[in-house]
C-alpha cells in the first residue's frame, strides 16, 4: 500500500508532482480495491453483530468505490477526481459513525484516519481544507444533537484533543511540503539525459530553472544567437530578453513551475551577440528530474517568418508600382480617421488628385514613361506629407491623401505647395525630359452634413472635377451647394 501511494503521489503534494497518469491509475485502482475490500469485511462484521444499518452503509460505500474504479477505466471520469471521491467516501463514513455513536471510547481515535488520509492524498493545502470541512460538518452535527438533546458519543475533552492534534498535523504537513518545494528548486539537473536528444537538433534547446537561470544549451544556440555555451551557462535568460516581452515570458514560466508536466508557448525577442533582437518562438515544458523542477525549452528563430509576414502584409496593403498604400488600405484608414476626428472633435481633410492629360503622356512617351511619372509623383507626395498623413494610389493616375488634424485652409496650403512642386519637376526617361501638372480637389470633414467616408470622397471628387473645368493645374476646395457631378473611377 505504502509503495503504491508513493509511486502515485510522491510526497503527497499534487501541486508539485507531474501528471503521471498511468502510475496514478494503477495506484488508485490498488488503493480503491483495498478500501473496498476493507469496507466489505466491516460490512460483514457489522451484520454479524446486528448493526444492520451500518452494514448496509458500508456495503453501499464499497460498491461506490468499485464503480469509481470502473468509471476511471472507461474514462467516464478523470483520474484527478478519484481522491476527491475517496475522501468524500471517508467523510461520509466517519460522519455516519459520529452521528450514530458507532465509534465509542478509545475507538474514537480511529477518526484520525480521515484527516491524515486527506493530507496524504491531497497535500498540505487541500488536505488541511478537507480536514476543516470535515470538522465543520461534525460541528454542525454537534449543534443539531445538542439542540434536540441527543446524547453525544464523545466527551468534549476528546474532541478538543482531536482538534489540537489535527492542527498540529496540518502545520507539520504544510512546513514539510514547503521544505520539499524548496528542495525541488535547489537540486541539480542531470544534463546527460538530454544531451543525446539535442546534440544534433536544428532548433535551439535550452534548460532553465524556475527563475530563468540557463543550465543547458544545445550546440545550435551559438549558430542562431551568436553566444557560446560558456558565455551563457549559469546566466539568467531574462537579461537577454527584450524588456517589453519579459513580463509575458515571466508569466509563462510561473505557470510552468506551478503546473509541472504542462506545455506553454510564447514569443519574445532575444538579444543576439551582435546586439540585434532576434524574434523567437519557444515551447516550454516543465519537468521534474531527480526532484528538481526545470523547464525544457525548444525555440526557433522567427526572423524569416516575420520577414515573410511583413512582405505579405506589404503586398496586401501597398501598391506594387509606387509603394504607396493601395485602395483597400485607404478605404479602411479613411473610416478609422473619420471615427477618430468625430470622437476627438478635430478637423480632417481629404485631397484627391490626378495627372493632367496623362493619356497624352502615355501616347507620346510610352507607358513605361507614364509609370515613371506616376512613381515620381508618389515619391514627391511622401516627401512632402507628414508621418500622420496617409498617401495612397487610388487607381491609375489618381491619388488620395488623408490629412488628420488639418483644416481646409491648411489643406489648401499643402495642396498648392504640392501642385507647384509638380509643375516645376521634370522626369527623365532615356533621353526624354517629361513635364506634367496635376489637378487637386479638397474637402474637409463636416460635422453638420453626413460625415461618412463616401460623402467625404464624393465632395473631394466634385472639387477635383471643378479644378479640371477651370483649366487644370490648380487646387479647388469643395463648398456646400456645388452640384453633384463628376466621379472618381
């Protein structure tokens, strides 16, 4: 019995033992059958001694324990529920004996079995909790028995002694468990068991203790992160983790230490020997080896994946020719800026512009020359705009610029400066020098009209149409009452 318990529970603390489910199943089955057999024997003895009700209770509890083992084998209930069921059975049995006076005289000391079983099965914390619940149940029973003048089968002195002994036992169990937990953190780690597994691993494999001290590193660590094993062994890993990621990594380490046998995933940046930050993805699993809690970390370099993600994001949001934002991103950004402007009551202006007589440029100089003109305009827009502004290619030779916190007067100043820069700019294509102009329409977000993205675009488009009507190469702002003509294709 003792060896079976030890193989399942170690020192009796579930909080510090990994999930050895197979061992637990075997141990619980053995313990349960012993308990069931004992209850059957007691049931027979009780029946022979004419304690028929007690015999039936013991028989019923025996059947309950056997059913529990069967349910576990069929995976109807989890292994972790078994100790609770066994303790519930013990509580029911001893409470029944207490209420009926089935334990008398010196035999009353057998009631010690239940709290000590709780401390053994569940560790100090839960064992003490179960013991307290047991005493509460019996205290309620005492109150009821006194109220109805039912004879109490125990002397008050005996009850007081039992309470004192339980408190003493709980205290010893608590300090013993605390001492064992410290031993787990202080014991050494057997590196040889992991050496053969990680010697040729392409990913970085490391072993750290509960506070992040590096105790083992695979040869790939130097290849990926530049540091040699000698430089980092016995160093704290948190010294090399980016400060913005440290709290998240610390939380994961805490989870692993508190729940041995579990696996957690985390992403963080680790400092390369050349002082660059390398994005890493790590899977950590906490283990106990020779009584020591350690975390085995399997990590990989995410640099290529992050670069690919950034490239895919750029393809999804940027125009391939001009590298400005594309129409899809612009539509989303415009809605976000409108929401922000309305919420904080700040002005928001929008410019729409296109190249004058762009078809003539293409027909005269060729489409490649036209592309060069479009790229030159995009580059000029980016250079003149602020970091908070959003420049996008809306389609063909049409462009849009979102100007947050900008009144229509300031938007027109910016538009005129851009127009003059384009007018004085030349584009070289081979031995050809190309000059062109642009027309610009501007509109500010109105809080009195419908302030949707569609209305803002429509107003700026009407202003652009008026700029074309006035002879091109000019900037025009939208004013309320303009006819709803023109469209932005």
